[in-house]
C-alpha cells in the first residue's frame, strides 16, 4: 500500500499546484490536470481486463485534495490554500 498511497499523494500535490491561481496556470491546463486525476482515481484495468484496480490513499490525502492543506504543512493558513473545493467555486479568469 505504501508505494501506491505515496503516488496518490504526489498526484494530489501536482493537482493542487496546478489549481492554485497564484501559479499563473491557464484554465485549459487546470481542466487537463483534473481530467488526468479523474482517470488516475478511476483506476486501471488489471491483467485479467475484467477488474479495475483503484489507487490507495492515505486518510490525510482527502483534506489535502479538498482544502489544499497537507498535514505536514503546519504553518499553512487555510485562507491561503487552494484545493479542489476552492477551485470549483472560483471564476474563470481567462
């Protein structure tokens, strides 16, 4: 579980980085990254091709995904975080 869960944390980290408007990313790049993450979460076909294998996540990954705050970042202010919930409510600027 460890390697797969670590990969999930890294996938979330990449998504949160792209969603943060302070990074100057384009709307199309954000949509593309959301689609990539959706494909990752939906899983992949196993060798038998009849069963989807979905990734493992740590419990802390959910708050990191939704709020953009990782538990290791103790000094991060929630008002300065940009997770999926913030991105869903933000207006398109371009």
